[in-house]
């Protein structure tokens, strides 16, 4: 049974107005035209009001930690999404500026506003500001998790094992993909001199004045079409071995969908159904669904319920205490942030991981864990290690600056984990050593592969 309407929540107590020129869809997190419940709800509201739909996407030149790599990938997707929404009869307006201000200005002529949901503090604040400023009803639709965050759990969960049974119990009510609704009133006369175009995407990115030191990722192109191609390739060629071989960094049985999920270019429900419909071996299905559902939505639970999700203070007390107890332990070698960023450590495996990040904008998940754990050993304080890991993660990875980023970096330091046998530097926080890579993988093949990477 579909529960799509329960994904909708009112952000203010105002009613739809009678004199609006259009219904406004403020797109931000769900950057797609396919299987987008916020878009379909906005079309439904527009049909109820007998009005056209205006979709606006605002590019914020000052978005936190964004650089040319992030903007290029995102706007490749927006260009595809804009064309698809226009084809459905709505007007798509691409603007440049502060998103809540742009949306609030357009809301003055709207009968109602619909937006998607974000979880990071600035994304929550944007929607709160829009709801306060808009003269009409503002509704939010949660479409980038499978189980809505408040349904999954009313509190901050401590581990995957605590949220997993809750997600499983709720899952059956949230598996319906949204119906595609025809738009009755076609958009006319909604174009504006403030609309921007992406005919020269590179020039548009350059005009943002963002950090251009991290250029586009050569192996990843943004957009729903590319996301679906990767999904099909994963299901057809890699899914079968996901359960047993997903940790292999050379023969990769991974989906590489995290950048597309981060920018909302593909629905997690579409991915879920594609995997289930493929009927892979049970261990592969269970393993992938657990990663995409349990781990991904545990991360959303974390940032939703932890105000300091990007701060060292968010770590559990036991982890902070044990790391403090070992803060003065001697390190074999301490590196500056720049030395690490340039891949100039004495660990060829770590350097290879850093190169994969710098060049491709992606890092195999097992190497993410190793890469982050070794930063604790390479820095003089755990607090500095935390800041370094988060900064490099968010700078280079296409899926950085995400709920998963904050949860995964915090995991390196003990969140969603337990105490392990005590060791130097790490205390009771789980460690990973080069010897572990040598035992489990052909790690030298990974180093050779990374050595050949060219930007």
C-alpha cells in the first residue's frame, strides 16, 4: 500500500492563496524528474489549483565547501532534469544566488510552495526561512530516504543493530514509487530575465567564482541517465558478487551510485527495486540493501538528531575519553595536512587512496575506512585528525558534504561502533593496519592501478 502522502508535511500554517500565478516547486535536494515525490506532489497541487508549475533551482555560489568538481557534476544533472521537467509542461527556472531568498521572492506570486527535504543544518534553515517568509502554504516532501527519518526512529540511534529492526518493521509501508502525474495547465509567460541557461556549463561554473583547484572528476558525469546506466551495469555485472567480493578494491563489485544519491539524481527506491527485481544471490541482496538502507539511513538519523554532527564533540564519550588517554602516545610519523593531501606519506597504500580521491572524486569504501583510520595515526591530536579527515573528504569526494560523510568520518573515531582491545594512539577505537590490507587483498595491484590514474 502506498503511503506517499505521508511523506508530506506542512512547514507553516498558511493556506493556499486564491490569486497565485503558479504553484512553486523549490527543488534543492531531489535533483531529478524521475521518481521524485516532491515534484509529483507539486504537480498534484498545481492541478488542484488549476495553475501551471514553476520549478526553481538556485545555485548558491557560497554553498559550504563546494568547488568546481561538485558544481560541474551537479549542474550536469540539473541540465538533464531541467529538460525533462520542461518537457512535462512546467517552467524550469535556474537562478544564481541565495536559495531561500530566491524561493521566497518567487513565493510572493505563488498559490502554494512545495519543497523537498534536506537534513544538514543549513538546508533545514533554508526551508524554515522560506516557510516564514512565504505568504502561502509551504509543504515539504521527504523523498531521498526510503523510510522517513521520523518514522524510522524518534531518537538518535547508537548503531546499525539498533536501527536495523526498526527500518525493517517500517519498510513495507514505504516501498511504493510515486505515480507520474500529468500536468494539466502548461506553463506560459513564466520565463524571467533572471533565468540562467547551461548551454556553456563550464563558463557557468567558472562564473560562480568557486574553488577551481579541484576540477571535474573525469570518470563521473552527473545526471539521472548516467545514474541509471551505472545502476544497470551494477545489477547486470557486479551485483552477483557483492556479498562476498564488495571489499575487493581491484575487481570492484560496487555500484558507485553514492554521488548520484547524494545529489538526488536517482531515487533510493528506484535502486532498491532494481536490486530486488534482479533476484541476486541472497547474500548479495542482503548485503547491498543493508548498506543502502540501514547504513545510509542511520547516517540521516545521526545528522537529524545530532546538532553537532560535524564536530568532534559529537563523538561518544567513551571514544573521546580513550582517544584523550592516548593523545600523547608517540606516533611513528606525523604529517602536515598538505603532505597528506599530496599523498606524500611513507604508506604507498594510503597514498594510492588519496590519489584515487584527488583524481576520480570517489574512493572504494574499504579504502575509505583505511584512509581515515590512518589519519588518526598520522596527526598529533585526535581533534586535528577529525578536522583533517572531514576536510579532505568534503573537498575531493563527489559524495562529500553529505549525511553519510559526517557519519562515516565520525565512525572512524568511534560513533556507531564499540570499544576494541586497547592499542597505542587509538586506545579502544577500532584501528586498521597495512598488514590487514596485505592479508586480504592484492593491495599492490591497487597501488599499480592508482599509479596509472590521470586527471
